[in-house]
């Protein structure tokens, strides 16, 4: 784990690691550069607010510890279908490795299916940044970390478009195949493979995929596959619904569940129109969700009866209908509309509109509306 204190103006490999982990957790939307600028400082402060740390904008040992614990990969998941790769290996799995390392900004060479020196260096850097033994050999642990982090960075495309394609994020469950997913979402195996840079048809439980969907098409119902230890009560609590609603939508006559059983998750109870909802994805925090939906962490916790900031993937949150007070920013030396927009995750056009600006010229001390 890193112990170096980082702050505005620093640069180097440690800053790159910081930006990468903040990006995974949803606190840093910009490009990973290795330079600690205003966008990085804003991400650090947002992280510190979310996890109850002093809002200094500086990264100390305690923040490093929390960052690493939150982005630590659970190595227990088995990727037994992935082969061990090392210097000199060739084939489709090497191509998949290079493609994913390239997406994660570790590899800049050609995707040529050959595990050469450049690929080995990228693997070692990835292992070092993710608390793995730096061997340059891709074993199960390295595959697991790579697939998990690759899925997290791609999860930002949910509900959005890339190249004109609408996509959703899907976490692979037991029994899933590319064919069954393609059939379920009315797409093709080749499209899913292309969108996720997959070199083979093999899937792993917990793997995160982007699935192309038609923009005007109704998505399949939300479902949940019963795991060992689940009860209707625990599932109802997780998805903010009731046992009766679960039984009704699934035509259940008893409370007995079987492992592997697929349940529909109701989107409303007793015909009452619910508040809008959001399903928690990998990397989400209450802060990132609140910022996305123009609300506050406290409002989210209140409407969902949450007693902590801990979220679970697949958890459904009610979104409060609320109007926030106007957020303002005081212009400092060196600020531009572009730098302020990046820092506050907005656009130059939005800033111009909110502040009735006819030019991009700013003066030190000028107060700008950021939202509201």
C-alpha cells in the first residue's frame, strides 16, 4: 500500500494510481493523466466527504488505506477457464488480455495476440497497482482483478450511448451463456463479443458485460437468482419491496425458495406509483448517485431508510424528488470555464446558460452558479 502524501500539483505514478482508484469508485470522471490537478483534488474531496475524512484535498495514509480496501478485488472468485499466460504465449486469450489492459490504460502497443516484452511490462504494472505479486505472469488472481476492474470502468456506459448504441450493464449469473444473453436482450453473440472485446465465448460468474439494446424497446423485467441463504424477506429488504409483492408477482403459494430459482422483482407495490428508482452498479456510492440525480446523500438515506453508506450491487434505491439550493463557485486565479466545468462535472454551455454569460472571460472573485 502507498504511504506517500499527495496534493495539488504533484505528478507521477502514485497520482495515476490515485486517479485510477477514484475513477473506479465514481469520484473521478476525467482522463487518467498522472497529474494532480483541480479535477483530481475535487475527486479527493468528494471521496473524503463520502467516507467521513477531513476534507483537505490531500491524500494521506488513512485515505490510501480506505481506497485500497474499497478497490481490493475478491480473489475467491474462480476464473478457472482462463489459462495462465506468460512471456511467449500466443492466441485469443493474449488478445483479450491486451485489449483489456489497453482499456485500463496499461498497454499502448498493438493488439497482436503475442505476449511480448511490452505486454509483460503492462501486466507487471497492473499487478503492482492492484496489490498482486508482480511476476508478469497472468494467473487466476490477475485474470480476476483484470476482469473485475475492466467491468467496473465499462459500467459507466449504463443507459448511455457509445457510437450511437444504447447499452445496459449486466452481471453474469450461474447458467448464463452469450447465446442466452443475446436471446434475452434481442441482440447477437457477435455484438456482445464486439462491445466487450471478448476473444472467446467463455463467461465467468460475476463478470460484468455491456449489452446492446434497442433505444425504444422495453427492457426485460428485473430478476434475481436465488443464492444459498436467501429468504423472501432478505430479498424483499434488498430490493426495497415486500414479501407479499414478491409472492404476488412470482405466483408463489409458499415462502420456500430453491437455489438457482429466478424471481421477478416488482417495480411497484399495491398499484401505487413509486418514486423513481435506481439500481446500484459496481463502483456506485451514495455520493456519486446523489450527484448524478441532483440530490443529497442525506436525502437518499432518508427516503430509503438507510443507516449506513454501504451499498450492495443490485440494490434498488428510491430517488427523492427534491430541489437543491443553488450551488455556487468563486472564481480563482487561473480558472477557466472549461476547468470549472470539468471540476464540477458539468459543461461550459451549462455554466454559460446558468450565469447568462455572453463570453468566456472570467474575473477573479466572480461568483458563478454551478447548479440550481
